């Protein structure tokens, strides 16, 4: 029996990409592995993370629908990538002619845009980590989430509070305490365990400065 062809998404993703499904918490690639692919997120959420020698975890970035990750200046991945929730990803060969700008119009522009976006995200994360207080960090994080949400005032947190803590350089207890304080201050409202309504975006922006 002939093997089935790789699944393709329903959009205009080029045929050269290989679509793969990942379940929550599944490793996509590990830090130190050969950087053989870059990856497009077409559904779900991915985190980029590293583990220090003492066991502490650092999350450098989250990648959502439309983001491309896995670009490296060296031969190996500098951080691991893991699915935060069930995710659908498209894998492209790192040294394919498409990645170098030859053929299948539209992809090089998207890749370049993603690289520039990754640089901007890294700068933004550095500024976020440089904020003085835990409350400022969390407020800035929620503002960032709102900017990526279709409904600016409604934010769904696919990541856990531990993920948020590792991303912001805080403890999970501090994240929970700050969320509680923002709720008491009337800036946010818990719709569910993972969904927040941002009641006062202007106040959150002010609190993040």
C-alpha cells in the first residue's frame, strides 16, 4: 500500500513544507540538536526555553499562529522548542532554496518579516525583564497578550502560570499574587482559569511603565 502524502494546511502554505502535529508539552526539538529546519506555526502555541545547570528554566519567547522560529546563526539550536498546547506546525529545510529567496514567491518575504519580528520580540523581552517590579512585568506581559488577541480586552492564556513565571523571571507564587492584586485594583477580571478580561488597558499600560 502506498504511503499517504504529508498533510497540508488549507491555506496557501507552500508544498515544500511538511506539516506535523504536536500535543501539549511535546518537545519539537532540543537545545544542541542540529538546526535542520525552521518552523511555521499554523495553529497552537510554542515556547522557546533553556534549562540552567541548577535546573531553573528560562523561557525566551512564545510563538503563536503566523510566527516562524528555529532560525540559528550556528549549526545547532540554541534553545529547545516545546508545544504549550496542541499545535500544528510546518517544517521547512533550513538550507532549502526557498529559505534563501529562490522560488515559490511570498515565502522569502514572510521569512524576512519573521526574522525581523523575532529581533523585535527579543528586544521587547529584554526591556520587559529590565522592569523594576513584578507588577510592572506582569502588566506589560498582559498588554503584550492583548496586542496579539483578536479581542483586545479578552486574553486567553494557553500557557501555565509556571510558564509565565519562567518567561518573566519570577516565581509562580509572585505571578499569582500580582494577578490577584490586578484583579483587586479593578484592572482585570477572571472569566475562567485561563481567560482574563482586561477591564482597564490604559491603567495596565500605565502600570507597566
